C-alpha cells in the first residue's frame, strides 16, 4: 500500500530552497577574487556599509562602478 503524500507548506519549500542555495554556493565562499570583483567589491566602499539600514543596503546593491 503506498504511503500517503503529505502536502508541503510554503515554509517547507522555502527552507528546502534556502538549503539547496546554501549547498550550491558553499564551495565558492572559500575562493579568491575573480574578474570584476576588485573594482566592484574590493575597492568599492559603497558595498561595505558601516551602518545597518535599508538605505545602506539599497545603496550597496545599486553601487557598481564601470568595470576597469
């Protein structure tokens, strides 16, 4: 007799998606800087906010100098 299928709630799907995303990106966390990372991240003070706030995060997300 087959097991009854249980419906997954939105929270379960969200947790599963978050776990899958973490697993996919985890190997890249120990990598070095590549291509346009230096002008866009390393030398860009706008992506290194000193305060915690919505305007700082919006500014960081929208600050991308032209690649050198």
